[in-house]
C-alpha cells in the first residue's frame, strides 16, 4: 500500500478554505464512514463539535446529488460534487456523486492526493467485485472503493472495526434530522429585521425533515420581556402558529426536537419590535340595554368610555359617531346624549386624552314592530376619535332591546 501522512487540520484549512461553502448544520448528511486503512471519516462538523473552527459537511440536494466535503484526519478533505475528468472502472459511473433509485453512484475525491501513484479517487459503486453504497430511508449502507490508500470505505459505521470515532454513538452516514424556523407577517419574513411595527402579529412557520422515530418538537420564546407566548408542544410535523400582537422589545424564538432525551434538531430566529406609536384608544366593546315602553321614548343604560393615552400621546380627542343603528321604519328615530348634553342624532365632543365621556341612547319605539333588523350588525353604534392626524380604533356598542311587560293588579 502506498504510504501517506497525517494531514494537519489547520494546514488543509488554510489551503482550501477559499473554495468552501457553508456547511455544518446547513448540510443534511451527518455521521461517520470507516476505512480499515485510514480510520474514521466525518461527514459533518457537528459530529465532533468543530463547526466553530471549521464549518464543513456534505449535503444531498433535491435532485439526489451530493455536494460538500467530508473530513479524514489521515487523508484530509474528501470532496463531493464539482469534480471532472473521472476515472474509468468496471461498472463505475463517470459522474459526480448522486443518489438515484436508492443507489449512490459516481465519484468523490480526496483533494490532498499527491498524484504520485495516488489520485485520491473514491468510486461509490462498481463491479468486479460488485460493491456500492445504498440509501434506505435516511441511512446509507454499503462500501465504496478508494484504491490502495483508502481501501474499502464503509458508510455504515456499525460495520466498521475501528472502535470509538470520538463520540459516544458512532452513527453511520445518514440524512440528519433538521428543523428550520421562520417568522412571517403578511406572508413576508420578519427574521433579522432591525425593527417591525408595534403590534405586529407574527406567524411562526417551521419545517421538519427526517425526524427520527419518536421525535417531538416544541416552539418557545426564549427571550425575556415583550408579549408572552405559550409554548407549542408535541410538534411532529411541519406547521405554523401565530402570536398575539407583539409589543416593543427584542424577540428570540426557538424550535427544538428531542428523541430519547437527546436533541436531534433545533433552530432559532430573532427580530425586534419597534416602539409603540403615539395614539389613544376608546376602550373595549360594550352593550346598551333598552327596555322599550309601550309609547314615547325609551332610554338606554349610560355607558362611560375612557380615553386611554398610548405611547406618550397628549392631545385632545374629537369623538363622533361613525355608524348608527338601522331603524326598522321611517317613524322610528334614535338620538344620543354625550356627557349628559343635548339629545342629537349626530353627537360629537372634544375631551382630553386622559379623560372619559358618557353616552346614552334614546329610541322612539312602541312595543309592536321589530327593532333594527335586516343587516348583519344593524344594532351597532360605533364611535371613533381623532386628534393630530391620529385615529383611534372603533368603539362599538351593541343596542340590545328588552321588552317592557307591565303587570296589572285589581284592588
């Protein structure tokens, strides 16, 4: 067998770093292959927690092609994809590595080959004898041939005889579980935004791939402050969930997938929600109750509406009615009083931003007939406030008619 030397990691990194693409958690192959000649070969930097030093890995693309780098402490980087001038051999395929119909065909190459009798080529399938690598589910199995230097390379570490690969569980080469997470508003991603508007409702979209059996995932907010978020648990497939309106602050969300007590996939995102704009609100929805009399005008409850300042708002607020209840016929009319003032069909008032006002309705309606019918929300009275170009959200009252039933007694 041709002699070769241990290639220092940092030396190779300095030589080949300009050609590398990002790898590690971005690449979906993980695990180890084994050669009796050169020992363990790692297919992802997550195998040995070296991603912070050198970020490498191999990825199976959607068309089945394999692209990236595996690492051997003995022969250095083994490249998949982007190769040319392939050797010929019995039953081999002169092409880059690719999974087709569950079989891995083509070639990979150790880029540190010296060219003096060792060309670094690794055949992934061939005949005489018949050999090859297969993919079943998410696991690779079988052998490739790397010539006299590398020899037979087992993609199923359970078939290797090299002892420990440096971690407690030497899994063979496999497509690893993965989880990706995004936060969207209006169909667009808000991840990594410096600031999104106050009150943004975020939809969290997660995509899970190749989860091992029994895996479950959970989505949670791992940052402090801001709008509270209830953890979504027992996730087993891709999906989505929405938040409430988000208040000012930085947010970090994480999805973590666990199997047998071990984390098999995770992903985190972050974004920031901006400060609350100046404004005000007119309080929550409410109802008027009116007990109609046999004749004359029937008056409703008196309701108090607070004006709440928002985000440092300080201006006075002009309040008016923007929608009136629909009357059942031309002879029925309604009028309103704000702060106990005159009755009018179109009330309006200006009040301080931190004040409040009262509203009361008065309707002419006999006991016979139907009150405000024929529309989806015909009995709705809606107020809105404006000040300095800022408008409040609507304040709605639903007028609920109650019949007055007089009782007669004989003495």
